[in-house]
């Protein structure tokens, strides 16, 4: 491959992506961001960082809500997302379509994508996402802190549907969750309901906390599908406070078990 071909493939062919994401810088004003199109991004920061990488996502999910799914891992631990990084792979057409969808999600959720890596290849379209957040409470909410006599609750409805519907549900869930955290409600354990659905998430909280939960006979959602809402273990008195906030925000809440 000639030098000009290399420059075209790895530099010039991706200049469109810089223009596509350029407005992301306005959301966080990084020291070094999309406008610089450098090897890394740099932001001013003080506090505790919470980071999570997820994927590879299929194009089908990328076109709907991949950024939301990546962000829930950070949000449920008690952090507000600051920015995200992506890795895109696929043919030029599919990379452009994925980038456009991720941009819509980033602007709607106010989670700017400030950098990443892009590999135009004749390969199945995929994307990895890393979300970086700032912890807004003193300590992260682990999935290992459930207590005896806790209630096991689900906050938010499943983030399913078309993209606009998923964005609307996610924004409501995040808004409600941050209000819960800002009211200093004591949450013993929390986990976003993703891989393996409720079956896996309940098991993890139970095993790590060494607490047994008795689930209700009737649970309103699938036990095995990814829901992307939040599974939370709290004392009953804290549940009452959470329920009031959820009702005020029109956010679904359901008790699915107890210890």
C-alpha cells in the first residue's frame, strides 16, 4: 500500500467523524477533545471517577440505545456520566450510521462522546463504549451490601422499544435515580438488570451479600431478558421515600421480593 493510500485510509477518510461529533465539546468544554482530534481526550476533574466499558454491541442495539446500556453501569453505582469513548468497526456506510445514532443518544442523554477508535473494515459492524462518570455520593453503591429484612425493588420500566421511546424511559430513570441519591436515601445494594436478566442479578446480590431473598410469585417483567432498569435492596423505611420520589416523577417501581 502506498503512503498516500495509508493516509487516505487512516486519516482523511475519518475526517467526517470529527465534524459529526464536534459539537460534543460544547457539552463539557474539554481541555483536549474532538476539536483537537488527538490520541486522547483531556478534561479538568476533581473527585472520584467511576468507569465502565461495555460491548461489543451489535449494530441493531447501537441503532437503538447502546450508549444508554453502557451508561447504566455507571449511573447505578451513584455516578453522573461525564463523557464516553467509543470503538467503531465495520464498513464505511455502517460506521456512519452507527456514529449518527450514537450522536443522537449522546445529545439526548447529555453524555458527550469525546474520542475513541474507528476501524473501517470489511467486518461485522460492532461498537464498544466506555463511560466515565463522577461519583456524586460519598461511596459507590455496591452489589454486595444487601441486609436482612431488606426489600428487593425494581426502579424504572424496561428500556425497550424504538430509540425515542428508550431515550425517554432512560431520561426518566436517570432523573429519578439522581433525585433519590440527592435525598441521601440509604441504598444497601444496587445493580442494573442486564446480562442474564433478573435471574443473574438477584443471584449476584444474594451471593455477594450472603443474604437470601424470597421472590414474589408474580413479577411484572421477564426474569431472563435484559431490562436495563435498576434492581435495588433497601430497608422498608427507605423504600417508602423512594416510592414517593418515583410517584412524583411518574417512574415505575415494583417490589419483587424480600430478605
